[in-house]
C-alpha cells in the first residue's frame, strides 16, 4: 500500500509540473498578445473619433448648404415676384 501511495504522489507531482509549465506557456502567449489587443482597441477608438468628427463636419456642411439653398431660393422668389409685378404694371 505504501508503494501505491508513492506512485500516486510521483504522478501527482508530474501532473502539477506539467500544469505549471502549461500555465507559464499560456501566460507568455497572453503577454505577447496583449500589445496586439491594445493596438486593436486603440485603433477602434481612433476610428470612432474619426467617425464622430466626420459626422460633425458633414452636419456643418449640410447646414451651410441648406443656408445657401435657402438664400438662393429666396433670391429666385424675389426675382419672380419682381417680374410678376413689372408685368402687371406693364399691363395696366
């Protein structure tokens, strides 16, 4: 029975040694991946910031174009009204 306990103890030691080696290997690989994961996260933040800036710029451009369009529209309407009133005066 004592021999069986010794065999089990040795196998348990080997198993723990293998588990420790595996954990060390995984930790090393995680350490290698950390900078890559951080770079991807930073890239995601940069893309998000770029999208926000583009959205703001597009909104400003639309506002300016709408204002220009409104000005052009009112100018055209003013010219039409001027033509209509001059035609009416000619008819009188």
